[in-house]
C-alpha cells in the first residue's frame, strides 16, 4: 500500500496539463490528503489567487522548488 509523499501546504504543479483549460492555474497548494484511488494517493489542492480547486493523483504532481522563485 502506498503512502502520501507530499505534505499539506506544499506548492505543486501538474505534470500533465492535457485536457485542462489554458486559463487554469499553473501552481496549487495542497490542502488535503484524500484516500487512495486504485492504489494511488490523491490530493485536494487550491490556487487562492484564481480561486481554483482540483483533485489530482500523486503521479501527476511535482513539487515547486520555492528557492528558485526567490532568486
């Protein structure tokens, strides 16, 4: 059984943006860990700036390196 790797509060972006509106947010913050679906961890995430929420599986998320945005 797999476990969630990402903590609540982590900033992430979607690896695969196919079939998503071009106006969809680029980055999200994880707000909740959801039950596994087909043995894959799921997350609820939100972009407060655009007021968008979505659910994605862990395999489609990548953490955003906060250090590179500060330089």
